[in-house]
C-alpha cells in the first residue's frame, strides 16, 4: 500500500472517529488503536489473494 493510499484510509478513519465522539470524549489511545486496526484491515483487503 502506497503512502497516499494509507493517508486516504487514515483520513477516512479519523473523520469517522471524530463523527462518533464528542470533543470531551476524544481519546488518543482509542484513536491510535482504531487507526492500527483500520490500516491492518486496508492492507489485508489490498493484499493479493491466493
């Protein structure tokens, strides 16, 4: 996955996360793990299938 693809995936995940929580509910730890999961899922989806 190229950097621009990763940036797009992360941007979408951040937008979705911010849409689900209020300003007081922001949690950097929760966001970081959400982003790790999103990147992993995106890389798996783009991986060549056997």
